[in-house]
C-alpha cells in the first residue's frame, strides 16, 4: 500500500488485505488481485491481530461461493463490519 502512496499512519497500524492471503489461489482463480492497494487498508495492529482468526474463518465459510469481485466485495464489507466494526 505504501508503494501506491497510501502511507502507514504510524507504527501501531498493520496493513490488512480485505481478501485474505490464505485464499490467494482461490481469489486468483476468480481473477481477483488481492494485492491491489485498493483492496487494502490500515488497521490498528491490536484490533487487526485480535480479529484475524475470526476474519479468516468467516472467509473459509464462503470462499467456495465467490463468483467474482462483486461477491467478494460484499462479503468483505460484511466481515469488516461484523468483525472489525469498520465500514469499507
């Protein structure tokens, strides 16, 4: 994200892929570039780490249903709201 000009707010923030890296191959298959900076945000590090397991578990339950970027963005939006209390 920093390469695209979206600089880290401070050392207490982590880069967060809204499409989890653990499912990279499945997103690639759907032609979704999870490393595109527009699909990343900075999260407070402690909040990011506390929610990471639940976030990945939520994706595990739906990844096979993803048909394309629109589906993926809908799920990402819902999971970010439910787990991190952030609207994207």
